[in-house]
C-alpha cells in the first residue's frame, strides 16, 4: 500500500491507517460520525484534506452538505441547463478555446465537469476519443441524448468526481475544464488529478471566472468560490507540477443574473499548462 501521507485521495484501508485504527473500527466510525466520505461505485474514497479538517474542527457537515447541494442544484437544472447557459455564455467562448487549442486527429481528450457537453460535443469533431465526466447524472443524460442526435460515436460519458477522476494515469493528451473549478470544494486537488491523467507533454486548458464580490452566487447558484485570482491558479498549477504555465484574460464574460433581476458580467480567465 502507498504511504497515505503522500496521497490526496485515500482508500478505506489508507484512511484507517491515517487514523491508526483497523478498517473495521473505521467503518464503525463512518457509520456513527459525520466523516467526510465519497462512494465511487462500491468503494469508499476520502479526501485527505477533508479528513484532516474534520479531525481538526470535529465537524464535517459543511464539507458534505456543500458538495451535496451543488450536485442537487445541477441535477435539478439539467433539463433547462442549455437555456441557462446560452444566457450566461454563448458559443464564442467554446469557439475561441477550440480554435486556439484544437485537439489533434486521433488524440485522447477529457472534458471534466462537462455538464451537458458544451465543449465535449465540439472536441469530438477533432479528437480521436473524448471522455466527458460530470458528477451530475442528470446533466450527463441531457448530454448523451444530444450526442445520439448528433450521431457522434467517439464520446464516452462517465459519472465521476473531479477530485478523484475515474481515469488511468497518463491516459490523456488534453484535459479541458470550463467553469468547473468554482463549484469544487478543493480546486487544487482537482488540478492535481488533471495532471495525473495527462500524458507527459499533455496540456491542461482550464477556464473560469476572475475573482469577484457577488456573494449571492453562493446561495443562488451554489458556487463555492467567488472566482479566482490568477496568482492562486498559478500556484496550484505549479504545485501540480505543470510547466509553461500561462494565465491570461480570456476576453469573454460570464453573464449572471440574481433573483432580484440584476445582471452582472464577470470576466473570465484562461489557464494553460504542460505536464513535463
Ligand atoms: C457551470 S457547469 C459547466 C458545465 C460545462 N463545462 C459547460 O461549460 O457548459 C459546472 C459543471 O460541473 C459539474 N460539477 C460540479 N462539481 C463537480 C465535481 N466535484 N466533479 C465533477 N463535476 C462536477 C456540475 O455538475 C456541472 O455540470
């Protein structure tokens, strides 16, 4: 077994080892306490940072409920998500990204937090194979229906968590993630996961919103982060081992409206890095 000290996502055995109890005792704790845990298929997975935070604060409820609320939100809006998205950002963002970073013929590409397949559908027109991952089954169902209509047969949809991707190490040439990061509990962990699944020389192409002060998005849109500062993203990319990191303004805004009917334009950034 790997040393749990060096891993960000732990199995049941590794988490038990971290707590210095047997797996049986740890399972008992899991049933009786609010230990932050995810189920991937039939296996338990534990974020090391969340476990340590739970031990430190003695309360993991905020951790699990934020994640569950986020998922419930996307399950609920899935049938109308494409309409919502068109009001927030049109095709210009996708066309800009794909014309700058076009997947080479035959390449293996992942779209993390694919939603209803906004990027994936376009990527599949160039790449050899696209794997489109999202934690919301309802979003993926909408995406899969569209793909059948479009007659594309090189996209695979997988339910999965960006913090613990269901993909092999060094299996992808390019990894894209559009507007996923601000929904994640641990963006730095997800960036490390994206590094893990890239082949050497592979690239991450990540877009999200710049830091802002619209706090209502946390209650009304279930955003967990009020955007990001470029230097924060730079640090996470470097910690994940990326080189040739470049983070620029994207010259695209994400338009968002609150329940009071006010509309705001939030500028976006584009972050790119290469796995050595
Ligand atoms: C704002 S949408 C963006 C969707 C898509 N990338 C696009 O550009 O239209 C964010 C997506 O991230 C997904 N998501 C949120 N948390 C996730 C997680 N932990 N792992 C995987 N996907 C997640 C949501 O279900 C949702 O589909």
